C-alpha cells in the first residue's frame, strides 16, 4: 500500500486498462474508507455513487461520454452524484421542513460528491489501480441521470473509470506553485509574470499535442498555432459550445428540482430584504 504522498506524486490519468476485474472486497474497502475519511457539510453526506460494471451499461455510458475507448476497457465506472433525495425523504419521514431542493443545495451536494471522489481515487491508486476522471459528465448530466435512474434532486457531477493500468506514463506538468498560492490577498499577475508562469507549459504542452498525429492534423486544419489557441478551439473547450452546454446544464438542474422552472421569477424573491 502506497502512502498518500506517494500516491499524489505518482498520480497519472490512465486511459488504457487491462481487463482484470477488481475484487468486490477491494471496492467495498476503498469506498468504506473514503466515506468515513471524507469531510461532509453538516455530516449530511449529500452524495451517492453508482457503480457500473455491466458491459451493456458501460457501452451506453461510453456513448454519453463522447465515445472514449477506456470506458469499454476499464472494468469499473463510478458515477458520483450530488444527492439530496435520500436526505429529503428522511426529513419528510420525521416531519421536518423540506430543504436542499435549491441552487445552494446543489452546490453543497456537488462539492461533497467531488470531495468524496478524490478520496475514492486516492484509495484505488494506493492499491495500484489506475483511474481517469471524466469531465464529460457535465455535458451529459441529464442523459446520465436518466440512464442511471436518478431520482429528483440527484444529479451526476463527475465520473471515474478504474482498473489495472495498461500503460506507463510520464508525469504531466503543472504550473509553478506561485501561480496558485496567494499570501493574504489575491494578487493579479502582470504580463511579465504571466509570461514567466506559462513559459514552460506552453512549450511542453504544445510539444505533447504536436506529437499526437490526430491532434496535430486538427491543429493544422484549424490554423491553431499555440497551446492557448488549442484550449479554446473545437478540439478542447470550445467557447461556441460552452453557451449551449450551459443551457443544457441549467435545464438538467431545473428538471431535477435544484432550480425553479423559471429563473426570472426567482430573482426578485432572492433580492427582497
């Protein structure tokens, strides 16, 4: 078993897996330790996890997550959900007032679920398994919720695949510590500092993408000549897609009961003194 420091330093996002199954006893142990050892707002534990191992269900998740091959390779997919449904049912059972079916409730539950996901990741990695987070969960939030049968005020916020790694990767670069840490108050970096902070990333990141024939061809076709341009292109985080996807995300929150059907009617009430 690796230490926490060893796991953090050795973390890699794995996208190729061996077909080896993960023993149920290991899964139970990792999840039990993570739930016990992760902070939770008010100790209300506003999350749920859905484990997917069935090949047909993984095939459907593969489609919803943009057809990423490692979803079909990894023996386990874990979807972390912001979940107030269980708590709200308990409140009703005990004659307490209903709550958490609101935007603040969603944020509390989503953050609880994200905290738990990292603890689960550390537990699997400490035992030698590989994982990869899938940000595509947000893009298909409503469809994933429907596939997994999630009830009202329960929505997926992130997903990981887990399995035995079938690749050995170098450590991905990070920006220097000074880019993230602010002493007492936030200090906005000036242009020379920004240039210095991103200098190595712009070289190493661009070289990595250019070493992948598919991405290199896409960049050449799109006239993309820098790492910054890549990150806001159709290849990555396309600004033209973020607007419609944001609308879809809001619709999923409304359908699940975390937001009112009409946001316009909620604004004046929230502003009342």
